C-alpha cells in the first residue's frame, strides 16, 4: 500500500512545479516583449575615436578661468613671543585658459565645448602665499578665428600663436596685507575672485597656398592624390567630398606647397545651397586658386564662369586672385576633342590639360604651382 500511495502522489507536485515554471517563464517573456516594444530605439553613440574622424570647422566653447585662492587670517605664535603679529598669506591666482595654434591639430573635433581653468590655492600661515593655478592650453588648428559674438578677437594663423581666452581670478589678500600703524592686529582677509567667463565661437579657415575649386566629380581628389601624399577618398562612381583635405607638394628646391581640396561647389552655393558657404570660407586664405574643370562635360568653359561667379558673390575680389585652369580627364576621347574650344575661349596660356587618373602632363601643373608659389613668396618679401 505504501509504494502505491507514493506512486500516486509523487508526480503531482512535479507537474505543479512545471506548470508554475511555465507560467512564470511565459509571463516574463511576455513582459520582456512588452518592454521591448515600449522602449524607443536608442541611437548608438559614436566613440571618441570615430568622432575625431569627422571634420569640424566651427565650435561654440564656454571658457572659464580658475578662481583665485582665499587669503588667510592668522597670527604668528611661538614660545616667548606673545605678540607675533599677523602672518596670513595671500591666495594664489587662478589659471588662465589659453588657445594655442598647433600644426598637429587638423580639425576642431578635438576641442571640447567647455573648459575650466585650475583654481589657486588658499594662503597659509607664516606669510605663505598659495600656489597659483597652472595655465590650461587648448590646442586648435592653425587658421582658427576666435569670435565673441560677431566680433573677431583673435586670428591664430601661424603655428604657436596664442590667445588668452579667459583670465584667472586674482587671489585674495591675507591679514598681513592689512597691517598698518593704526591697525597692528588686523583680522581682515579677502576671498579670491572668480575667473573670467566667456562664450567664444571658433571658426576654422584652412591655411593653404593653393585651393582647388571645382564642381563635384571634376577630379579634385584624384588630382590631389596624384601630386601629393594626401589620400582623400576616390571611387569609380559619382560622389562629392564632404570635408577638405590638404596635401603637401614637394618641389625640387626643397619648397613645400600646401594644396587644399575644397569640397565641390554647386550653382547657388553663395546662397547656402548644397554645402553652401560651409566650405567657401576655406578658400579665403588661399593665395592662388586652381579651377578644376571636367573636360568631358559639354561646354566646359561654362564651369569656369560659374565658379568665378560663385566666388565673387561670396566675397568681392576672390575670383580675381592668381589662378590657373586645370582641364582634367584629358584621357577621354570626348575631352580631348573639347580642348581646342576651351583654349580658344579662355586663352592657351591659362589652361593646363592633364589626366589625374593616368598621370599625363602632371609635370606642367607642378611647374605652374612652383611659379605661382614663387610669385607669392616674392610679394611677401617685398612687403
């Protein structure tokens, strides 16, 4: 009787536990599904390494100098010297925030949105002054404009240029400072002053000797890869460059010419169409220009006219800088047939026909770059 009773009773709690486990499992699964549908999808944040790959040419920065240290209020005390007098030291000054142009920095992506200078230390006994806050150096690219509102306050156009963005606060005075003939035991001390706080706008204007200007898919990136060690993205399908690139052309007389690949300009760019004026300002610092023309397009001389029109509408006199017209894609049959018409329209001395893909006639462009750079250097020495 005992074994049969055990056999008849034994499976019941097992089935009940399985049923309860199934209920709990289904309930938890259904709750998880509900929570998954209720929570909005979150965008995955980019890592700091990926953020630095993006080209940033403007930034809003809040800078605040360090606070000065407080002054101390104390009196000298030692055996057999009952009235030692006040010996409270002054507080240290707060640290400044300094912007410094650095050649190793190519974009404003590494610049943070807020900087706080280090605070000064408080004064101590025995007339000991507090330590001042250290300077906080913020590296920025060469060619950075610093604006406060609509006013340009600094132009960091040369390597090593510095600008004090925010002053640190002055340190407080200890009671030793207030010692006077009519007040031999002052207890007064002053607190440190807060640092200067400013909102600055940083704008990068790329510094290069030559700027390549052209419509999208004219071959500017391919040409920059052919004449320098820069490696902008190129492909066999139509697309436009989204960030400027700078390549260094090495000449025979040990001269180095910086050539900038400006993203493609479209008609109406001065009205902020397409990339608009976002990258037109990078052309302002270029001393001479290279108008890159796609010779395989119909009526290629209209490209030069449209480019000059957009530059002149953006800034008066920009299209009149020293320039040369580079007719690219001469390796294509329809391009070679259009070359005589282009030279008849613009003049043979201002047109250099070449192919960035095959390297045909690149030597003529390099000699022209060296000549334009020599004129620029001679003009600077003359001034």
